[in-house]
C-alpha cells in the first residue's frame, strides 16, 4: 500500500469517527502506517438487549422470524401452518413430474424396507409385524411435518439393537412378553417426547455434544455387534447367549459347533449373503444400478422362502419366521406405562434411544441436504421425528428414525419430496393387509444375511483413518466407543463415547492454547513463532495470544501460564543479550468473551507484573471484552493508553519508550 493511499484511508476513518489518530514516535518500516489506532469504548448495551441477543443467537439463530411481521392474519396463519407442516409449502408447486420420481423412489425403498423391518424387529426382541408397523405410521406423519426431502423413515439396526438391549435388561421378552411390549411402547413414547421437546424449545444443539468421532466409533461397534448377533440365524443355532459382547457371543458360537450348527441353514445364509454383498458392490461401483442392492433383499426373501416351502427344509432344522400377524397397526395407547415401576425405566430408555435416533437422523438429513443444496431446519426435524414416534407409540410401533441405506437408495432413485415416504408406507400397508402369510416359510438365515449386509456400511474405515491423521484425541474417542460396544455392551459404548467427548470439551475449555508471537519479516504482522519460524521476537517484549474465551474454568491457567512464559522468556533473553522483559503484550483477538473470573485473573496478572516492573498491554479486544473491561473498571486500572487496536500499534507506540 502506498503512503498516499494509506493516508487517505486513515483520514477518511478519522472523519467518520471510527478511529482516533495519534502520531507515532517511530515507524516499524516504510510500509507501516504512521498512526496508532486507539481502541474506542463500545456503546453501552442494556442488559435486556444483551439477554435478548444471547437468547436469539442460542435458540433462534436459524429462524427467519421477520417474514411474519406486517402480515395479515390469514397470511400469518398460513405461514405458521407451513412452519409446522412443510408439506403445505412445497405441496403448492407439486406436479406429476415430481410424483413420478417419488413413486419410483417409494416403490424402491419399500422393496428394501420390508425384509429389513422383519429382521430389525428381531434385534429389538419384538415380533416381525412390529417392524412393519413402524414403517407404516411414522413415515406418514413425517411426510407432513419433516423438512428433509430425501430421508427415508423406519426402524434402523443400531436403534433396534440399543432398544432391545436396554429393554431386555429390565424385562425378559420370552417370559414376560406382554410387559415387554408395553415397556417398548412406553420407551418409544418418551423417545418421541424427548425429540419433540428438544425441537420445540430449540435445544437441538445438545445433540452436538456427541461428537462425529464418537458417532463413527459407536456405529462401527454397533455394526460389529449386530453382525455377531446374526450368527445365531446364519448358523442355525437354537441356544444362543443373550449378551452382546464379542467374548460371550464367540463362546456361544464355538460352544455349539458340534451339536448346534445346521448345515442347510449355513448353506442358505452364506449363499444369499454372498449374493447381497455382490449386489451392494455392483450398486456402489455403478450408480445406474442403485436399484440392484435395493431389490436384492426382497428377491432373496422370495427365492429362499419358495425354496424352503418346496423342499420342506423347516423339517430338517432350518428355522423359519413362522407367523406374521395380518392387519394394520392395532392401537396401543392404553398399553403405555404412565405410572408404576416401569414408568421411570421407560423414560430412561426412551431418552437414550430418542437421542441416538435423533443424532442418526440429523446426520443423514444434513448429508443429503448438503448434496442437494437446500436448507434443513434442525428444530422442525426434531419436532417431526418426535411427533411421529409419539403417534407411533400409540399405534404399536417402536422407535423409528432416518435410515441411511434407505435414504441413500431414495436419493439415488430420484426422489423429490417426502411423498416417497407416503408411497413406501402405502406399500407396507398393503403388505400387512394382504401378503404377510406368505412370509411364513421365510428362513431366519435370510433375515440374518440381510441385516449383516445392511450394517457392513456402518464400519467406516476411511473415517477412522482420517480421524487418526487429523486429531489423535478424536481417534481415541472413536476407539473408546468402538471397544466399549464390542467388548461390553451398546449402552457402555455409548456412555464411553459421551464421557470422552465431554472430557475433550473440558480439556479444551480449561486448557486453552497460548501462543508466543513474533514479527514476520518485512511486515507489521505478528504470528505464532512455532507456525512461522522466521517470525522474530522483539527484544524486551513478550507477546502472547490467548486462543480461547477467558472464563472461570481457565482464567487461573491463563494467568499462571502467562507468568511462566514470562519467566522462561526472561531467562532466555538474559542469556542471549542480557535484555530484561519490560512489556507483556496479550493479543485478545481470539478472546470472544470474558467473565468475572477472567476479569479478576487479568487484574491479578497486572498486579503480579507490576511487582516485576513489567507493563501489561492488551491488544485488539473485542466488543464484549472491551465493554466488560470498562464496566469492571479494569481498563482504568491497566490504563486506557495501554490498550491498542493491534499488536503492531502497541509495539510501535511503546518500544521507543522502553529503557535501554
């Protein structure tokens, strides 16, 4: 920048009142501006305005409320209706062309969901029809209230396993089947309530505490656990452990190798598993053949069922589904526990299952929304998911959420809106009404093969490798969740994932990074000396940057760390040139906020430095920080002439005044 241009820019800023100008006593270089930019005291903001701003940014940052203003009542009513049920918004522009895409998508995901639902209900220790029930009512509710165009609703493997594991810890599904079903509906009801409340009160940010790394490890561990559980059906084992950890499962598998395995079952299961994995590979290699892995499960069910029927393989040890109750969802509102000993258990299980289901649906919805470049309202999604599970619990459904495999097929099949969920739901309804008796001879080995092929994709090796490369702590989080699920249980793995995620947050909050800054050659820029080895330290001056807000949780660490850096730097400079540190400049540009504890810590640091005859200088404080410095009176204690807009201004103004 030329001197003339710089002078004109500064003059314009002075005239507008944005900065004040003081002559510099010394220039750092020819390129440096000959002015010191003083930090202005921010205009005082009332506590009510600040509270309103904080609430808005926390809970309503993504809500365009302005379009409700200055509208007639009828228009406001329609906008409110569209906010609750987006179908009334996009439905006005719906046409035959979009319906064709949704029809094909709906039929495709229906062919995938029917065999999956029958298998997933087994993971939840429920009869096969309950999986189909959960793909009938919830998708209809979501179609009206959901904001994602691509997500396909229904039971999923991870939530089914989690729910089944938690429920079985409370009630034996074989000895007390009726009570088990009631507790399942109760948990589903409170899972929906949890999701609805989070969305209604705009608390969706809470699910972000379960980090991506934790989800990667948890999903991979759950996939391994689910696959191991399917060895019972794949090998034809009748007596199988009720535990989910890998040691118990493998002990049960190898303990029954001589008298529990059935070779006909193994032949059926392994053959069709190979077919399903091949179909999945074909669909992955060529996107045009996305329909191959989508219809492969249904084809497997039809062929294997027919084969078992004509060969009477069920009389030779091949276990079959036997009976799927015919008819659509019966009412179950009267079966939900609203009192008694099982109420608290249902609430606890429902909250856990609801949060996991919500996390999975949010990840899926965001993924496909980004791919199609449209906005996804997270809070509306939570309300939609919560509403469908509340209604589902009253219609004999268990927890439903977004399925990644079905959503991927839905996306690739060319869906346009949630009408594809309506089409899928209608196909499931016809299945319940007309053809469920045809599934009587379906071998359990086929359901095991379908589940194994479905969960293979949940083990994301590439994501784990990326975690290792980017952040070792994230990798540890992922592995902690993974091994917790595989070697103990789903709930322990989840607990480990949450615990490590919180530990990482606490570590980052309580131990923020503090960098030593140096001057980049031939510039007035100061940067981290570790990142820029060419950056040179200014003799007699220590420049630090705090890379975090300063709160009660880390203020003592920041103060102590700054004093430690000062002592170390003094020893180094004395050895090199005998220079004493006279200025400690703290760059506050990354410090977005400071609380009372932080103010006291800075004040204590100032007093400690005075005893050492070192001046404390602050550079580039933000609006909130500067406001609190003035409100607390700390700005006057330090001296307003010791607060600068940039580190370069501080060095320019104060370096000439230092003692030689």
